C-alpha cells in the first residue's frame, strides 16, 4: 500500500490520498468520527480552556525540590528503592531461608500460646473455688 492512501477502501477501488480526503470535507449528516451526528460549534472556553491553577501541594513539592540537601536525600532514597533485592541476588537461597524463618516464628508462636494456656490452667486449678450455698 502506498503511503498517504486511505486504508478503509476495499482492495481494487481507486485510492484517495489524505489530501483528497481532507479536501472533500466531512460526509453529509456527520462523519465517522462524530458517529453520524452533525458537528456542533463549541464555545471558546471549551475550545481553548484556561490553564488550571497550580495546587498547593504541587507548589510545595516544587519549592522543596529546589533545596539542594533535600535533592540529595531524594536521590539517595531513589537509589535505595531501586537497589537489587535479596531475592534477585540469591533467587534459590531466599525461599529455603524463608521457609525455615517462617517455621521458627510459627513454632515460637505456638509455644507461647501453649505457655499462656498452661499458666492460665494452673492458676485456675491452684485456687480453691468457693461455690455459693
């Protein structure tokens, strides 16, 4: 296909260049871009909207960005954030180590829970319960 031809035409039909299509203007009753609706003249404020005011947060960020010490701190934060992770440096060791860490923490939690229950039970059974008569 030649550059500048209309790709919407079926094969074998005469090709029209982009200049011919734009010179012909929109189809009557609206074109494909308007969905068959006639074009509407927009008011000036919709065609050329005024610039929106700069939010306070953006002004503060711009003001802080000018400070050289904060710039160095921000760049240090970015370097730390983009550092290679431990799982990227040791992709096979990290899952194994994680398994044992999780197993140890879970065992400690279970042991602590059992200790609390045993302590509570011994406190309850060591005191004499007086029942009302």
